C-alpha cells in the first residue's frame, strides 16, 4: 500500500506536465487514488474527515493573509513604474564602467525583489527596458539574458518574499507535527519573521556573487559587456536619489518593522500595501483603471495560491492515509550517513523537480512530506527553510520549464534564440548551487541573524 502513495505522486507529476491546473490535479488525482484504494480496503476514509478542518485552518490563517497584501504591494509598485526610474538612474551611475549596465540591472533587481517580490513582473520589466539597451551597447546576448533572468528570481530569497511566507507556514506545520510525533508538546513554531531574518545574509551574498561574476567576466572578456563612453557626463544625483529613496524607504519600513519585532509579517504587509499606494499616488500613477488592474491581478494570484494550498492539503491527507509518510521515513532512516545523506537526497530531489514543477507545487506537495522527517532528525528549521528557498529559486532558471525563461522569452526580440537564453542562465544556476553548498558548510549564514535578533 505504501508504494501506492509513490505511484500517486508520480501520477500527479505526470498530469501536471500534461498541463492540467495544479489545484485540480492535486485534489482530483488524490481523490481518485483514495477511492480506488478504499474499494480494495487499502485506504481508511476516516483520514478525509480532517479535510474540512484543514480548509478552515487555511482560510483562518493570519500568516497567509500576508500573501495577498504582499502581492498587492508588488502590483501597485509595478504600476508606479518604479523600475523604469531606478534603471535609468542606476545606468547613468554605472554604465561608464565595463559591465556597469549589468551591475545596474542586478542592483535594481535586488531593490525590486525587496519591494515587490514578483518574479514575473521583474523579469518582464527588465526584459523590456534593459535588454534592448544592453544589446545595443554590444553586450553578449546570452550574458544579458542570463543576468536579467537571474536577477528577476532574487524576489524568491530576498525578503519580504511570498515564497518565504508560504514556506514559513508549511514549515511551521511540519515542525509541530514533528514535535507531536516525537511525543513533545512545543507551542513554538517557525515564524515567517525568522525566515525573513535568515534570508537577509544569503540574499545579499547571492547579489554579491552575481556582481563578482559580472566583474570577473568583464575583466577576462571585456567584449562581453563593454563600457559606454557616452555616459561619462555628470550623474544627476537628485534624480538618482529621487528614484532610489522611495522604494528603499518602503523596504526599510516593511522589513525593518518585521526584523525589529514591531510588526508581524501580516501587519507589515498591510503597511507596505498602503505605502505602495502612497508612492503610486506621489508618482501620479494611481488611477481608477490602474487600481482595478492591480486588484484583479492580486485576486487571481491569491486565489491560485489558496486553491493550490487546499488541493495540497487533500493530497497530504491521502498520501498519509496510504502510508506514504511511513515509507519515506523508513527510506530516510535506512540511508547510510543519517541526517546528512537524507538532507542531500532531499535537496537533490527538490533541485531535479525544479526542472518540471513550479516552486509553489514543490512547496505544497513535497515539503510537507519530507520536512517533518528531517526536523525529527534534528535539523534547524530556519536553516532548512533557507536551504529549501535557495534550492527552489533554481526552479525559475532550470530549463525547460523555468518560469523566468518563459517570461523573458515572451518579451525578448524574436531574433534571440531560446538556446541563448538557456545558455545565459547556466552560470547563475551554478552560482545558486555554490550558495547552497556554502549554506550547508556554514549554517550560521542563515541562523546567525535570527538567533541574535530574537535571543
């Protein structure tokens, strides 16, 4: 019966690859397997009695309320054309140097990640604004597309990140289940604030690695990213500060209030949503039509997330009822090397699944299965969360189904070959894996800040 659970997981992956909606695939396939197994006495239908309470818990979850608020904040800032002004100002500051325009794109991507956190919006905006300019100035095509795709994914790791909000909720449930399975009653959970704090240093380190790669490449091969002499006029500092300070102030208010303990992520998300409206109004970009588009976008994305979460809850109940968790726990326990081998196996599986599945699907389907077992083996939940977040970030870049690749392909000139985009992201996938290895060797990169902030 336990292997029936693995067959169900494989069928779900196959149906997703065919192109069916994620939420309906999770719920429909799980119910189909539960029904067939129940007919042969291989599934206890009492497991499904917990489903209504699971739905109520999702809809009543205060942490998940941050998701639509952060999505709203990002959509408003996108409409406010913050990226355009930042790119123009940063390009004037850096593009006189070899690789300077690429560094500008990276820094703007970091700021957008910390203020919007929407990968699609960042990649599309960068692709429309900076890619033509980079190619016009003689930048290598693969190099340019790789930078734009990679910096667009920074919103997955740099807080406030929607991915970290979802991971925080999943890991919190996994931590409590692990405690109960070990016979401990521990009211503590893995808070989203902990994950935000844990992601700060790895996020900045990843930006630093991107910039270091740009500098090294332009030093070894200056023709890959030549300087632009026409930009040697004086920098307009008032324009630069005017473009930089508003989103930076909003980022400090939102993230700073969370890290300082003055606000929960949900409260800070509400402040951020209001602050984004103020910025949009100050930029004279807040109209009734724009607000309507923002609200529709927020509704679509939030509905998708919560529908997937409901479908994933049904999947986890059926998977557990079929004995899948017992099977996975047995496999992990029998591995030579204990927790180290188990962690490596999970990270390899998540990385490989990133080639075919979206980060939301992996977060809601795979993490609830493996996280309780790893936490029972003694791993730090914050470190595990950051490791998973960095690993999931690669799913946006790994061909053939990396979403960042799709976003850029949709707005890039038709003369740019898809293979060039794929080649461009390969060094950045390697950089993300290097960061993953660094986190494994030096876990303090993820745990030092939350331990010292909340100690």
